[in-house]
């Protein structure tokens, strides 16, 4: 979801390549199925990994599906889900008061074919035992289980990060692309193969579904649609390129040294350092306390969410050059009684790119203020490669935000890990 946690949950929930528009008929819950072990062996052989721990398997009937999805969503968002949502409302990408769990539940109910739960070490498959192409779907979910067992550190970081949805989305797409590409190796009568041309066809199909959504997809915000499609449309092509260049070993390395941002998927081969930001929240809280203000949640938008923001308010357009110039950002929602404030510091490749972002953002700023309960139309303050978005109640804090924000640049995921996952240090404890 744009990114949002749903972006990673999509990877774990695993729609499967043919999920868009698919419908599931009722069927009995099967406790044992002799095909399961064969599909498990096939997943291990195709992916070049072995199972080191048992994986529980369950067929889901339609009545069970809703509760399983709800459990996974609620575990992901936790008790902070309203603060988390409000940050995206302030940014201008979600409508006020939207219930993320219920909205995503409806979306996943319509789309879901399979699910692997790392929390329960259990995989679920939705669909009749005779459902066409059920084999690839089961293999897809077994690959997620293999990822959990062999790349647990990466998976845990994606599950437990709370303040960098852009990175979560990037990791999720790497995981989902791996599983989606591997399932193409299952003989199913499809013309798709584990190669770049097949991945490009898949991306085109998912992008078409994004451009012309149907059902629940057509009724959810642009950000949620984009986040749902991103891991499949871009992740599968990312995996195909790696697999073509180096086989399963290249896929392994892509999960150990995961992508640092969604920009890596949109602009392959263009991998400048990513800048991670830590806003001076303690100082802001102290200065704003006398105004009756309370800091809310902060997060990272990244290319995926910024593009969704502009599409939502300005429509589809050519923004590739601007998105390619993104280097990092962080936004923060602040509650001041009945009104909210927004702090959003963005970093760009040049002063010209920062200025272009400011120009385009100013064109949609009033529309954002009409959507969210902000104190007024956000303004943009330029400072070299930085473009700082502030609502009227915080414009007097521009200098202190620019001066007090800590910026660290990382070449890759492993460098970020070595720096203890700034600014969410220490890193979540993973397992390999």
C-alpha cells in the first residue's frame, strides 16, 4: 500500500500471479493431501533451498479466510494503527477516518489466493483442491516459508520496522518477486517462464489492472491500489533480472542485501545512495507543548507513495525525471487540538530537482489541505537539495527543522544494517 504496511503484507499474504480478478468457489477443508509434499519438494528444488524446519499447511474455506486475514492485519498494525493512518492522511494520500484493517480486509478477501504467516509458521491456500493452477500457488507460498527459514533477518526487519514504509515496501517486493518468479517454474500449462519477457508480461498485466481497476480495487485510495500491485508488477521483474544474471544465488543475494528503496525497482541500474533522515522530534515536542500540540507518527514516503500522492491530486502524468531525483524523505503528523500540522522534509539529487518538486507540490497543496484537517495550505521551504513542506502552524519552525535533522547516507542495505538501522536503532533482532 503505496507502501504502508499492506505493501509488505501483500508479499506475505501472497496473492499469486493470477490473483487479479480471480474468484474462489467453496470447497471442503482438507486435513491431508498427498500432493503437498510433492509441491514442497518442488519449491525447494526450483528455489535451490532446503527446508530446515517444519511448515504447517492448511486449506482455507471461505469462512475461515476472513478471520485469518484480519488476524495478520491486526498483528501488523498493532495498537498504533490510528496514529499510523493519520500520518498518511496528513500527507494527503488517505481520506480521514478510513479504517485500514476493514478496507484491506475487503481488498484481500477479493484478491487473496494464498498466505504464509511467519508468526505461526503456517501457510494457507484459498481455493478448491481441484482449482486450476493450485500447484503454482502452493509452491509460491512454500517459497515464502523458505525465505523465512533462510533470510529471517531480512524478513524480521520488514515485519518490525515501524517508521520506514518505503524500505518495507522494497523488501516486500524483493520477497514477493522471488516467490512469484519461482512459481513460474511449475508446469501448469501457462506460457510464462522464469525469464524477463514473462516478467514483463506480468508487470504489464498488473499495471493494466492498476490503470483500470475493478471491484473493490476501484473503490480504494490510489495509494492502497499502488501498494497492492507494486510487489508483483515490479518485484517479479526485479527477480527475473537477477535470476537471469546469476540464477538462485543472485536471488539469495538480493534478499540478504535487500533493496534500500522502492526507487531501485523503478530505475534499475540507477542506484545512488539513499539518505535516511531523523527529524528533531524531541526539540519539536518541547517547542510545541505550550501550543497544546502532540507529535504523531512519522514515516518515509519514497518514490512509490510520492507518485501516488501526485496521481491522487493531479492525475496521471510524466514524473519520471522527478522521481529519479529522489534521495530520501521523512514526514511527521502533529495534532494541535482540532487541527493538524505536517512536517515533510524531502531530499533530492540537486537544487534544481528540489525546486521542481516544490513547484509541482505547490500545485496540489490546496487540494491536500481540503482533504486533511490541516491548519492550512502547506508551504514549501527550499534549502539547497532539501525541500521542506510545512503547514502554517509550523512555518516558524522551518529553520530549526532544517538545522536539527540528522541525515545519513547509505550505499546499500548491508551498510544500513552495519549502522544499526538508523534511525530505528537498534535493528530488529532477526534470525538466519
